[in-house]
């Protein structure tokens, strides 16, 4: 497969760790390749070259950045003044002003990308860094909310899982 054939939101058959898997492409990385999701395991995946993808198998159902953004907006409105860390697969993301808050505390060591003009700046970090991120944000005086993302139609109105308030 060639780079020009790869579409954001497209689902492709690919070899992942020696096994055949279905991979949804979520966005193109500034350093080359794409980030996506292994739809069979639910894990995030980095596809370095188009050659790793075999054949397209369709377009993913709308689990696009727009759906993530809508979910984030609803939760942000119900938790004002709180930095919302939003789980997407095996990573956490913060958007808009929350992305700036996280970046200011960490000096921008994490992946940074500009959104598609609908959600503005986004900062992303691995699940394994969650506890350290929370500790640093709280130590800097920020309220932090952690939310596990659910798919559209699944558990409507699901509350934020936990809110951490500095003392």
C-alpha cells in the first residue's frame, strides 16, 4: 500500500506482532507514519509506513476525533475549573486550555499536536504516566478529573471516574 492510499478513519488489515489485525488510522504523525487503534485488542498502535498496511476493509464507525471532542465538551461543562484527562485507548489526552495547563507543568515533554481546528491544541501521554501527571498537576495547584472514554451510545451520561483536588 502507498502513503497516498491511507485515509484517516480508514480501517485496514495489518500484521501486528506477527498476527493479522484490523487497524483504524486516527491521525498522521508529524514525524511520519500514523497513530491508530488495533480494533481487535483496543490498544493504540503506531504505523510507521504504509507498507505495514495490507488491504482496506472499510471506514470505522464514528469514533472520530469529533466524537471524542463532543464527549470531552460535555464532561468539561459539568466539571468547570478542572483539568480533564480523557482516556483514549491506552493514552490520556487533554484538549484546549487543559492541554496548555498540562504542557505548562511539564514543559511540553509529551506528544503535542494541533487539532483539526475544531478542538484546538491536544496533548497526549501514555497511560503509564497518569499517576505522575496527576501528582505534578495537583502539586502545582490544579484540580484534576480523570475520565475513561466510552463509545457513543454506551453508558450515556457516565460520570467522571475521579476528581483529584489539591489540598
